[in-house]
C-alpha cells in the first residue's frame, strides 16, 4: 500500500524538524495527529521510518534513501501551484531561477531590475549553484529555468542562447605580463595557474586551449568560481583564465585583463524544461534577460535556437 501525499508531508516535516512537536506546529495539526500518522506511514511502508537518537527523531537508512525524492515531489508541487497562480493573474506570481555564480552576479541583476520595474508584484527567487546542480534543478522541476555556461553534457532540457564572449586572462597589475596586449597559453607556464576542474565548463575550455597550444595545464590553485579566481589574482597568488562575464561592468576589479590567443568562445545560455511550458512571468523574464544579455555584451547574442553546448 502506497503513501498518500498527506502522509509524505508528515514524514517530510518530521525528517526536517526531528521532533513530532515541531512538525505538528509546522503542519498546523495536533501532536497526537502527527504521531498517529507516523504509525500509519510506517505500517503502509512496511519498514520503520525513524529512530530516536539523542532526543531527536532521525530517518532510518531505508527512509534516507527516499528523502531527496520526497523533497522533489513537494518542489514540483510548489511549482505547479505557482503556475496555477501565474496563469490566474499575469501581474502577480513568481519565478525561480538556478544560476551559476558568475551569471547570477553579473547577468541577472540588471535584467531583474528592469523586469521588476514593470512588474513589481512578481516574486523572483535566485539560487546560485554550479552548472551540474543548475541542470539538475531544471530537469527535476525545482526551478522555472536555469542560467548555465557551455559546454555542458547533453541535458534533458532545452538551451536558449543568451550571449557569447571569449575567455580572458587576468593578472595582477605588478605581473610582468600586465604590459602585454595579449597572451598565449605558453606565456602562462612560468606563473602559478589558478584554474578550474575539467569537469566544469571553464575548466574544459581552458584545458582544450592549453592542449591545442601543446602546453601542459598545471593547476597550482584549483577553484570552482571565477570570483574566487579573481580574488586570488588580486592577492598576487597567480594568473587565471576565466570567462568574460565577470568584467562586463565599469567596476575596478584591480586586475589586468588580457585577450587569450587563440581565442576561445564561451556562451551563457538559459536552460528550460524540455517538457511542458514556462509560466508567463518566466517567459517575460527570460525575454528581458535575453535583451539585457545582448546589451551587456555589445549585441553579441548567439542566434536563437536550442543547442547542446558549443
């Protein structure tokens, strides 16, 4: 016999709070009602769901296997409810976005500001995460759409091009390379390289650039965010090859930016669910985002279409 949605809600609340009393308060029901529901859940499941350790109820190994799936069920339910509300009134609603930190810091703010100026009653939630997690959030229905950097493995979703740029090298102003007009991978071999794992889009592109130039990529300091690479360069810890999206504004980043040759392109793209359709607020925010991205990169928006990496 399967568990009902209400029973799953009780199990989720107890797993989150570790106590029947707190779960009951969260659900707005009595403590005896939650205790009775837990007994019914365990009977329906056919195995114990919780054990008491150090005064708290903790999921059993059997339940821990299911916890992530239970959370995804309710994330999907929340999204359905948002879509219902958005369909009812275009002037209100919500949009949830998963974005890599670089794009959340630099591509999103001006687009959201412009969008909110016209539609101030629409709630926007931004979750920053790496590319892999952003793809998972979209494909599992946890967000309306994601913002990712290419290349990425073929996702079970559609890619909408936003803008394209070329990788750049950033060095400290005191670095001997700072006076150059451009650099090549072999120019960087003499300095500690701040770089990314090849499992990340940036790392994959940088690896390819070095391989093409016949230069081993020896990483001295491994990072997973461009902002951390910038901070290390500013501190004089080494040199880095990064995406250009972090330096598209007029801020003084206290580093010297140099073109990398031969040039290597990288794209920022929106990732949308392959099945189903976006809510009207999400579609309008995505349209605003595309216009803002084109303006930010001087009109270098890739041709529209669904692509799987570059």
